[in-house]
C-alpha cells in the first residue's frame, strides 16, 4: 500500500511540476518561493486524489448476536413467523453487506465481551438497555420502536390493563416483555411457540387476549378478517430495537452504520410490519381451519 502511494505521489508530482513550470508564463513576476509552495501543495493534493479509498470490510458471514428467545423459531409442527423483527432486520442488513446472517444466542451480560472478542459482528436487542452504554460499544437506533398491546374480541373489550386480572392471556415464548406485563396484571398466562399460535386462541375464544407489539398488531388489524378481534389496550412499556457494534472496529462500524441508515426508514418498517401481519394472519387462519379439515 505504501509503495503504491509513493508511486502515485511520484506521478502526481511530475504533473504538478510541469504545471508549476508553466506558471511563469502566466505570472512572470511571481516570486520563486511562491511558485515552489504552490507546486508542493498541488503535488500533495493530486497524489491524495489518486489514492483509491480503502475497501470496506467484507464478511464471509454476518454474525448477529440476539437473545436466546429471539433465535430462529424451531417449531415441532411447521414453519411459523417469529415474534420480533430481529431476524428480518438482520437479513436485510446482510443483503446490504453482501453476507448471509448467522445468529448467535447471547445473554445480555455477554454482549460486551462477545463484541470485544470478535465472536459477533453486531448485536440486535430491544431497549432500553443500560448495559449498552459501556465503553467500547456503539448503539445504533434501527428506527423501530413499539410498546406492547393486546388483540381481543371487539364485542368483549377490556379497557384497562388491570382488567386482565384472572383472564387468560396468550403470549409467545419469545415475547419476554409481554409475559412480564401479563404476570404483573395478574393474568393466567399461556405460552406458545409462535405469535400465530397465540393469536388464534383469541379467535377461538380459548384466550381473552393475546399480547404483541402494538406496531405489528395495528398492521394486523388493518386486515378485514381481524376487524372483529381488533379491540386493544393502550400500548405499554415502549422499547426500541437497537443494534450494538464495537467501536474498536471503525471500518466495520461505518459499514454497519450505512446499512442501518438504509433500513431504518419509516417505509421500510411499514413494509416489515405489513409483511409480518400478512404471514401471521395466514398462519393463524391455517391453524384455525386445520382441525376442521380432518
């Protein structure tokens, strides 16, 4: 690299010297020292203009750390859409960086160490996260923020979270925040692998409510088949999806910042929520009619 720069400097210097030699014809009274100074500046500027920018880092794979609860869903029955957007966003970032994502399950206390050791390239986690402020970590907002809300029958709505006491509430195992809300409200909690499995219980009457991200539920409620189950509760405990990266790898950090900037736009999140709702609606419908087909 240094030899290449030296060669470029030599080439640029020759061109600059030729240009400076021509200056007396246009400025015959210019002092020699001024001509020399102009020549040196021109040579330096020309040389750096010729130096190619350093190539951005490339990964054979994009190693993304997530909480164990956010890992790809492994259902014993069939494929289901996951609860959150961590995996979908990771795949989108991988497309920008030219690398397929590889997911690594990490506990929150292992985040900083995994990034420092290079075990992962980044971490996707729902905030607020106080440990994200540690030295050596850069927190990148992804543009997604949502509280937890409910899906209930429209003809039997509950108005307050406290009204869930004693009610049966369905939640996916991945949605730890919703589980905590239901428990604090005194609800009878039922856990399912996938959000569609929890939501179909509201349609069949087995559950009084299903808890999910308000942003996702609002997209689901836009669908005609969910209008009768679109009663909800005020969104509680909003949290933001964050990407954590190591400041010790500035080139990788810059590449991740550019990828996140491209994916954090509101239209992109609207599309993800709409796609999530369409997939989950189909899966819930399939689960509901499946038993009737036998």
